[in-house]
């Protein structure tokens, strides 16, 4: 998997080019991983730019691994200037000159120079190095900002003319809606159909956001939390699959699942990036009790009170009140986790407990730990006609939960197994 450092460095260089007009001659428009030339006078040589991490150095040749796309060979010319931007600097005024031999594998650089005819190499006239501390500082800032100002949910409505998207955020306490406002300055991204990584997402428009998409947005919320003015939006289709494993092919890393909702057999790929977990039995039973309590009257599986009617919402089976705000497997004070709660806070953007973070800390398992007949819940990529869908997150040990909602009601399923509030996961990019 490509390093986040290259992706974050891409953002750093982009911010510098937008924030510092003096850098425009050397901080130019480019796409992540782009090595192709921009439009220019045919008489001028093609100029290529690429941002990435140094994978290898052999004399004056550098193998560069961009955040996306193929590796690029950077041939540093004798007259090339090499500069390093220190953490916190906004322009090249205080950049430090470097010698080629001072570059190291793992450094993040932006190379500029003449492109080869096949586009696979660059005769570099300029190398800008951004320190690892700067990359880490920016990355941490982005992660913290997504955790603080990010929100995620399922798209319920889109009004392109008004520039708004209404998202539904579910929890065991019910659903709430938030109106996300987009403007001309809002960066809107669409996830690739075969990837859940933000670095693979493409710039898009509000017209490409659809009902039932999962959407995450970062920006300023209104005082009552019902609206958010977005600076950045990520949207994509990530279906949930809930059912029983029919087949497992360890040699190809694929499984087939009989989905309880569609009644269809779904083929899923498991890759090195797929996260597999098993929910402990006690936690799964607590989830199941909450599912029963949340089911509307008349739905199969809904709890009954002593007179034979449906138990009031908020009560567990047997009429015992559900612990207010307490997630399955724990108490309100502990967040369900040992040592005092979920790291980084235990409340999601919707105001309820952050079930995603709770679930992500359940025990990890391997493909070999899964068996035919196991009940699982899966968050998957949209997939392509030829490539199929890929598992993002898979949770086994969910038999009590599926039994609690035999009709396959998604009233509670979509909240715990959503992508969360930040692109690339709750940790953010």
C-alpha cells in the first residue's frame, strides 16, 4: 500500500501553491502522481511534475513512488537545484539548499523537469524536499480536524440547485438528519468504485452525489448541529452485506455470502487492506438486545411487554430499561472499552456513541478463521463489472444480531458498519 506520506505531501505542496502567489512559478497545477505535461507551446519541451516518496537512489537516478500511479525515474541533472522546506514554512524564502547525496530513501519530494517521450522518467531541474516532520505535522492536523469537524452519514436527499445534501445519521438512539451545504469553494471528491482510499478519490461535483451514498464532510456546524457548511466532501457507494458465508476460497482470497436483504449470493474479495474482526459473544448479545428494543411494533423480533404488546422503545427484552447512551459491551462511563473508554473520544458526529471506533477495537481475525455458515456483516466497495466488490470491513460473530432482526432490517445496521466520519476511516487521511 502506498504511503500516506506521499498523499499528505501532495496536499502540502498544493496548499503552498494556493496560499503563496510567489510560489506560482514553481508550485503549479498538477494531479497527484501526474507526470504528464501541461498544455503549453509545442515548441517548448514537455515539463513534468511528480510528488512522492523516494523509493531508491542510484547515483543521480531516483526512483519515486507517487501517492497514486506508477513509479517514476527522476534523473537529477547536474544543474538542478535541490531545496528543503522546513516544517511551518509557507514559502521557499527560507528553504535550505541541499546536495544530491543528502537525499535519503523515504524523503518526500516534488520533482520538476523535462519528461521522457514515454512519460516514465523526468530529467529533473528542480527537487523540493519536504521534511518528514512537516508531513507528519500536516497529517496529524488533518486527522484531528476531521475528528473535530467531520461528520458522516447516508445521503437521504440531494438538491444540486440549492447546493445541499441531506444526510441521515443512525444510532441505537434513533436517526437524525444533517443538511450539508456546499459552495463553489467546497472540494468534492468521489470515491473510486474499487477503492475506499481517499487518495484514489477523484474530484467531482454535487451532481455525482446520489441518494444512499455514504458521505463524509468536514466544516463548521450550526449551533444546534442540524447543518454543516462543508469545506470538503467525500462521497461514494459502499454497500452493506449481511448474511451467511456460503463458500470460502483461500487460494484467491474470495468468499461468497447469502445476503439476508437481497436474498442474492454476493461475491467478495479480501485483500491485504481488508479489516476482519470478530465481535465477542457478550458484545454481540448486547447489540442484539438493542436491535430488539429499537424495532418498531409489529416487526418480527420486537420485544414484548408483560401484557403481550411491544415493549416501549428504549427498553431491552424483558422490559428492563436500556442503559442510556451506553454502547454494547460496556457502560456509559467506560465507553465499552477497558481502561476508561474509546481513545480519542467515544461520541460520533451524530451525537451518539462512536460504535465504529468501538467495533474497530474488537479482536482481529484472518481469512482462515472464517468458516462456511458463519454469520457476517460486511462493508464493501461498490465494485466494478469485471473486478467485483472488495471487503473494507468484515465482522463475524454477529449471529445474535441477525437473529434479532430476521427480516434484515437496516434500521440499526447502517450506523455501526458505516465508513465513519473521515475519509480513509475514523483516523482520517
